[in-house]
C-alpha cells in the first residue's frame, strides 16, 4: 500500500490589514470614482437636502 508524504503545514501571516493601510489602498480608487462619475456633486446635493430637512 502506498503512503503519501506528510503535508508541510505552512503558517500564513494574518490576512488582516491595519486600518490605515486599508484606507491608503482605497482612497485612490475612491477619488477616481468620484472624478469619473461626478460623485462629489451628488454628495453635496444630498448633504444640502439633509441640511434643509433638519433646518425645518
């Protein structure tokens, strides 16, 4: 009967990133999406609408 070789268990580093590293990775993509889709105007419009509602 053939026996398989024992598997080597390699330990991988934790897959969690520091929040600042994750933020630094996401910000360039977020900025690109804001520029391409005009998201900044939408955010300003929504914020002013909420401001008007809260001001009543």
